[in-house]
C-alpha cells in the first residue's frame, strides 16, 4: 500500500501496480509458510511474480501449507488519477480453501449479513432489491446498490432504477464496494453486476468472515476463457457459486489496506520520517474483525512526532 501510494495521481497505473506487486512479493519471502499463489497476477507467462502456482514463503520443513489469493492493487486507475477507494488485498486459507478461478468474469450479487440468505442470483434485480429491503426493514427507495459503470451494465442500471432503489456507480473497485456492503455505516447495501472472477473469490473470503453473502456465476467472453475454466474443472456455465463454494476454507484470513482515501479505509498518509496506514484484518475461525491503524517510522533514529 505504501509503495503504490507514492504514485497517487501521477497517471502511472502500471507503475503503481508494479510497485504494489514487487513490495508484496518481497514481503512474502519472510513469512513462515509453505505458500502457493492460487489467485494472482495471471498465468506464469503473463506475470513475472505473484503468478498462479508460484511458491512463496520461507518453505521450511514443518511450516503450514497455505493457499493465497492476492490483488496487490485493486484500483490501479484510481491510484493513477488520485481517486478514492484503492486498496491492496490478500486472502489466505489452508490448502484447498480458495477456489482456483480462471481470469475471466463473474456475474455477482453481494449483500451484507442482514440480507444474507434472502437473495437469489437467478431472480431479477427488482425482486432481489425487494428482498433486501424487506430483510433490512427499509423502503426500497432507501436501498443503495453499487454497480460498476460499464456499458455492459446499462440494462442492469435501468432495472435497478425501475425498482426505485438508489445507485452508486463506481469506475473501479467492486471488491472494496462488496466489503463495504457487509459493514454497517457505509451506506452500501448490495453490489450487483459483472466483474473479475479472481476478485470474486477474494470477496467471498471477506464476506464469509463478515457473515455476508456472495452469489456468482461465470460469464465467459470467448471460447479461450471457456476452455481455461474447463481445465480448472468449471464446465457448468449455469451453476450459481455461493460464498462457501468460492471460499470453503475453515482457516480463512483476509487483510486489506487503504491506498487512497475510501469509504471503508483511510488511504496512506505520509509525513516527515514516516507514514500512517489503515487496515482491515479478519479471521473466519476466530470470528475477529479488526481495524488496524499503524504508524510506520522509516527513520528510527529520528522518530517523527506521532499525532492522533
């Protein structure tokens, strides 16, 4: 988060992503684990590090086997333009605890704990909005749905408007929005629409920790993506994957740190001699959700004045 935040607003989306990837990868070398990247920056021939299947960690005898899903920088465009809600994200579990999803798209429906178990992806947006409103004991006109602002969502946007709900269109960052819908006080009640499949698995890990729900089904763009998914065992395009299908692990952990200022997390704030970060850390097994405010002192010999 710190390394990518240094490039905020400079219009260099690829450089911001590279900074986040390199920093996250180097940090993993110090972790006492036998780790495998199951969701990362792409296939080995497309990404120099954090690629799917890469072995990470100290990898010493007796260290735990861990599957890891990463999004080193969700919102590269947001960082490049200095806009809100860019985060850096990691989810992990015991071996086999995260679905190995191909780099394609999922149609998603995400809700928080109050509406979990009440929605159905196979229903229309209007029907689901009615169910969400009923579960939360609110008027439909008080419900806010987050949707990625893409041409593919024109019909979805019209359907949500016709139902009478409020809409928050975002340019990027549906993972951050999905987490927000499961946290009280953010003003977000659901996320609908088509977004990245890898991000959907990471979202599932977060929502499982928070008691929320995601339902999703694959939306392939071409036969190449369909074949790649088939090699991973995903052949039923009509199947609706639920939270525990995407993130079935019993030892799930999730962490996100704000890069730019956001609805859920503060961005990285620099000051003389250091920086301050704001992170969300969750564990499914221990039922803990922690917000961690950290001051990083780069020059320990000349500590900065720490202010609240």
